[in-house]
C-alpha cells in the first residue's frame, strides 16, 4: 500500500487472537516511542470489536503508562465491563513485551432523541483550509527545500494538516503569544464507510497537535526543541457523527502549565461550525537532558 490513508486503515485493522484479545502492528519508525494516537486508536478499535456495533462510542478516558517500542506488536486485552440497555462499557489494556503501556475505558451509547440541544458557537473565525498551505509547503517556503527526513515523514503522514496561524519559526513570533493553536485536518484519502474506523482515525489524529498549545508561549513550533514532551492522559467526548476524511477544525488551547505538566483542551468542528468532539489531554514537559529527581 502506498496511500497513507490506506496504511492507517490497515494499522487500525487488528488481528483477533481470542474472543477479547487483539494484536496490533506497531510500525518501525525512527521515533523514540510509539505514537500515542496510534495506541489510543487501536485500543478503541479493540473495544468496538467486542460490541454489537449499533452503539457509537460517546467517550473515552485513557492513561499512557509507559512508552511503547516501535516495531514491536501490541496486544490489546478487552474487559467487558457492562452491557446495559443504553450503555456499553469496555476497558482495554495494551500490553507490549509483558508490560502494560496503556489503559483505556470507552463508553458506547445507543442514540436517543432528547429535548435538550444547544452549542456555544466556535470561538474563532478562521480561513478555509483551501486558503492555507500544508505544513510541508510552509517548510519548503521557509527553508527552500524539505529536509530528507521530513520528506519521508510527509509521504507517510495519514493526515493533511494546515495551521491556521501558520508555523512559528522564531522567538520573536512567540513573544506575548497566547497558548492557543488551531489546525484544519483531514485524512489524505478515503477511509471507507465504517463509522468506527472514522472515530478511531480521529482519535489517532487528536494526539498529533494538541500539546502544541502548551509549547507556543515557550518555544517556536519549528526548529530545535528545548523540551521533551509525552502524553500522560487523554479524554474525548464524541457529540455528533463525522467523517475523518472530510475537513475538520481542531481549535486548541492550554489553560495552565505548571509543575512539569501542561493541560491542553481542544474542540473539533466541521466546516459548518458544528461541534463534533471535545478533547482534553495532559502532557509531561521536561527540559532536554533533565532527569526526574
């Protein structure tokens, strides 16, 4: 497969080992650890595969316990916590080489008709995605060419990402900057028609840029990094159906960062301004070379 979207769908297609046990591939990338969005997306697939399929996921809460090793398969063990009349609850434990690296609880809800329906409007008016350059185009414009490592990464990237406020390259650009960021995103190709695949693909994408909001007041988004960062926990609430291969706006902000941790929250909208998903994540931030006491 050469299409990154097809590779993403394949990555989310877990092997069933037993009734409640699944195995997922972990691509051998040049990363220090397995991408957290991959583990979260695969764990949600495992949870969804143990339901009847008539109840969409409405929320997930997850903890990243240990860094996963690229290239090593991950086993997902599903506990069927509850099968009620309206709600289904699953707990998923991700195990790699005998160690638990990730824990997720997901809740699925039978859609209901209710008399309550409201939504705050989006906080920002932003350009359409077609008016914005891709990340690769921004880098080429600034550097004159895309470095070879980034060229390879761009070819594998399953999502088209376009920063509303563009990439920040210098410390002058982050002076007095608010801890906010927004990106348009969509899968680079069709993902099929399975709603669970779209939910898990967006779960994958939700971990890609969220912690940018924490970094913005501290260092440019592009260039050498002064901090090592890692996701600690991740929560999502799914409000409306969506397709991850259609444009969605990911509006992100960081209300607080202290004690070596930064909190980020995001709201995901469709092009019509309908709120699709709410996301909250906390990340660990340490200066490079700094060891925990």
